[in-house]
C-alpha cells in the first residue's frame, strides 16, 4: 500500500487536511495525468493533483498501524 501526506489543501479545505497521511488508491490513469486518487474527508474517493502530496515510504508495521486506525475511525 502506498501512502501520501497532504502538503497543500488550498481550495479543498473541507476535503483534505494538511499534514494528514492518506492511503493512495492505485489508479494508473490518474497517475498518467499527474493525479493521486485517495479517499478524502467526505469518505469518497477523488483524484487530486499529485503536487499537493508527498509520497511516503513506510515500513510494513507502520503501514499496518495506519490502515488499522483508518478502519476504526
């Protein structure tokens, strides 16, 4: 699973939280156009410009903990 941290939520303040880590949904078509697909604060998945995020490389135990916390939340 890939994760990204939001660096810029300008114009999407209700949808994204700056500093929050989001799991990225694999979407080759979105990536070809410079977008990342993820589930935003509304609970829906959308494609956002990739330059709003920084992709993270996390160790498996950290990824598992993040996924578990999202399921509980």
